[in-house]
């Protein structure tokens, strides 16, 4: 009997140690019911991200920013890894800073999104090592139409590709060795806003010869183009399409090699432009001039998707303040073959755009740029609103991620001239009224009152938990419920109205008392400027 007990305990201890030794599930993108989900630790995840400044990814600066990251309510920090830092001499890698930053983020409880600043950073080669920059014969640059070299490495060069791929795979190998058990890093950006500035394409003799020849038949077939030369197949955008083909081929090879070592989701971000999507309204909006030529801009998305299968996500960087332009880009990058991921966005509209992105476009992540730019340990003033968004929704992330794309999660967002929005659910219609800044009386010539918000601030997410139960999250709004038009009911009444949060998936009321019991005040929920999450139970009569 004693021997059987000992064997049982040994078996249990072995099974337990084996389970503990198993790494967490690798982060992955899955498609469920026609929509994408991003799984982290095997569960749906929504990235509440923030990207540090381009020159901030050094241990001392990152550690100084930990309190700011917490004040931002981030769950994921986006930060660069610089090729010239990890490989200062060819073939000699130094991961000292890399390890210290990653271990620090892990100790603080953050996930990480690593940004590879390799061949391209903002359409240029500035973060390549000096041994690359100083040897243009071996590592050729893009040659402009006048025969002069530019600040961009040529995507046509095998030597350029081999050097970048070698460094990137060394980073991925090291990352797997030190992070596979913890999965602190959940995705990787391969290059940054790639493409060439100062030239629409490489005009070297070798490149010109290829451009004069036939466009690849596989690409022509995939894009349903007319076979022939690049000019015959692509017309006025032939130069840009040619460059996009070679840039996407190059990056696909780097991403593919990295995934063979450590298959984390890989993405490319985009400096958008062209075809009216950029905000350089005072200039001709052309590739190589106002944005890098060859990147995955919206009119090159089909080409990139056909030619770079190892790139899981193409993520547009959005700095527009015009809601029409912002929403157009959200729509363009939400495709059956591409989940929406916003990893760089600007101030102002960003706090409202987050609600659009999450509810209307099922974004798997959202992150403003420059979150570490505040003096001291505080928040940048222009980041306060997005930090408040993240605070309100963070406990409901698993629920939000599960409800995206089901039609049961909707957003209402205030814009200038929009005082209210209607939302339609299965059994209830919802009217969201915003609390706009005070207006001057009719006929007044005075300025707006002091302290009036510079930006519209009303923004609401509403999740339909059941036919008669809703979760309302947001700011500066009132939310009124009525039975659906055409139903047999004429009015609604609140049964409960609780402000709270989720703790380990369980609802917890945070404000004492129960409203709408014995004191009929109408089926309306009010959200203050500070924001709240409210669980609502209704009845129809």
C-alpha cells in the first residue's frame, strides 16, 4: 500500500513538473466565424498599446517610463530594436540592452511588441549599422532618376537582404531562447514604414532592365492585370507597383526566415499616402515624395497581400485628425485577409477613434505614438483621454474581444455637428446623446467659453450581453433605451443600473446602491466626463 502511495505521488509530481515546464501557447491569429481574433495565452486579447519614441528604446529611458506606462493603462508596450545596436560589428551580436528592456517589461507585467528597425525606418536606412552605411558598393542604395544615391537601401540587392535577414533571425533566435516560456513578446513588426523616399523606385541599370521586362506572371494573374511590361500591366502606378513588389518580396523573406525560428505573428506598418489618403493637402501626394514608395499603402494592399504571405498583418499608421479620412483608412485595412491593427496614431481624435476601431472594425489592437514623452512620471496631456479609454475598458477586454464582429458590440462617437447617435440592437433601440461644449447664444459674436473642450469628447461602447442586458462604457454621454421599433412593447424600464468592473471575469459593483428601484427616472444611463462602465438590466412593457 505504501509503495502504491509513493508511486502515485511520484507520478503526480512528474505530471505537475511536466505541465509547469510546458511553455504558454504561442500568440496567434485565428479566424472565427469570418472574423479575426488575436489569442494570447490561448485567450482572446485586445492590445491596449503605446509606442515609445524612436530614440527611447534604451534601458535607462525605458525604466524611467515604467510609471508612465502604468498611468497610460497599457497592457502592451511597443518599442524598437535597433539593428545598429545589436550588431555594431558584422557578425558580432550584443543583446545586453535587448535583454534588460525585455526583462524589465516582464517584471512590470507588460506584454511587448518588438519593432525591427532594420533596412527601413520611415523609408530610410538610418538605423542600419555603420558597416552597412559605409559600404555602398557591397550594400547598394536606391538610385534616383538622376543617377544619384539616396538614403534608402535598394530592395533589389541580395547582399542587403542577406545582411538584414541574418540580423533579424539572430534576434528571433535569441528572443525564443529568453522569452519562449513567458511570451512577453506577442508580435513583431518587420521593418518600419518601409519603402523609398526621394525616389519612386531604384533606377539602377539592373533595376531599369527588370522594369522594362515583363511583370511577374504570378503577380499579374493574382491581381487580374493585363500581361506585359510593368508599364503595360500597371499603367500610371507602374513605378510604385514595381517598387512595392520588390520591397514586399524582401520583407516577406525576412519575416519568413524569422518565423522558421520563432513563429510569432509578424506585421508591417505603413506610412500611408496617395490617392487622397494622406494629409499633405498642400503638396502633390506622390510616392517617394510625400510617403515612401513601395510600402503597403491602401492602393498597394492587394499587391502586398498577394506577394507577402509571411506577413500576417498590414497595419496603417494614422495621424489624420479628419474623421472622414481616419474612418476611410480603418475601413481600407479591415479586410477578410487582414485584421485591423493600429500601432501608431496621433493625438486629438485618437481617443474617439479607439471606440470606432474596436466596435465597428473589430481591431485587435490600438496604440498611440510617443507615450513616453511626458516630463517626469506623468502623462502627456494629449494622452490623458486615450489613457482614460484604456482604464474604462481594460477589465472587459476578454468580453469585448469575444463580441467583436458579432453585431452585439457597437460604438457611438461624437463629432463636430453630431449631437447624438442611434444604435439598433435585437430588442432595444438606443439613443446616445453627447454632452457637447457649451455653445454661444444665437447671434452672439463672442468666443467659446473658457475651459470648453478643444475636441468632441462623447464616446460610448455598448455591448448587448443578453436581450435585456447591456454593458455601457464611455464618457460625456447619456444613453436611453426603448423597445425596438415595430415590437409589441411601447416603453422600457430600468431594473438595475450598476457601475463596476470585471474581476477575473466576474462582475463587481464598485459604486454602492442600486438605482431605478422604486424611483422611476426613465430608462437612461449617464456617463460623466471621467468615464464609467455600467451594467444595465431592462424590461419592456
